[in-house]
C-alpha cells in the first residue's frame, strides 16, 4: 500500500460541510453546503438578484422549485411566517441539506421533499412560486414547469423566475404562451428576473 501523500490529506477536507453566513432580504441566514450542490461557497448572484426584487406577504404560501440547499425558499419562509413554504428538488443531496438548513435557521413553517418538478406535491396551491431556472433545463421541462406553476398558483398568485439573460427572450415567449403576459422585473448583465401573475 502506498503511503498517503499530502494530496490525500488535503482532499479529505472536501468531505466536510461548508457554512455560509449571510443576510438575505434583511434576514440573518446560514446554510450548510457541500461540493456537488450548486454554488456551495456563496449564495449565487441570480438568487440574490431575485430576492432583491421579490414581493412577499407575511401570510403567503410559497413554493421553491429546484431549491438546492434552500437560499430562496428558506428566505421566503422567514419573510412569510404566517404562511407555509414548500421546497422541492430532484436531487436527494439538495433535500438533505435543505433539511439541515431548516433546522439551522430555526424554521417551523416549511417542509421539503424530493420531487422531479411538481410531480410529488399533490394538489397544493401557492400564492408565490419561485425558481432559479438552470440555463440548460431544456424546453420540454421548462414548458412543464410553466404549465404546472399555472395549475398550482392561487388566483392572483405570482410566479417569479431568475435565468441567465441570454435566454430572456425565450422565457418571455413562454410566459406569454401560458400566462398571456410577462413582466421583466430586472435585467442585469448576467441574470434577468421575470414575473407573471395568474388572473383572479
């Protein structure tokens, strides 16, 4: 057996959880993360941009699609303490860390579970749905997200997404197909926040 080099010792540290301590929407937040999750060393700029421009009521029931380790959904849960927030992801590691972060942030008004898109959330309805949509999600899955968001929104409910700016025109066309309208909330060099409302 070869002796373990310094390389082996250095790599072992990558197995340890990382901890992000930050403030989001004026709320002190902390997140345990690990390699393999999206943006494990810091909250990504897209999520921060979305949170900067989102409007949340204290009693909103919220849904975070593709929650990762939970920066969007857990912040919404803090902003809407009288509502209930659901966080879903198709990655079991993301769900594991979201569960850790619910505990870290002392939240009682949220739940998380494994789901490919909306498949496992039953007939739940929400006032607010958010997603940091990956650039390579694919047209088919994006179409399913939009239709399912429409079906799971309460009348008057809001659907916010943040995407890379390069696909903003596609997002605009898709929103108009499903919601009959599209609002560009904020366009930056790298990311664009968009929103649609389900008619009452």
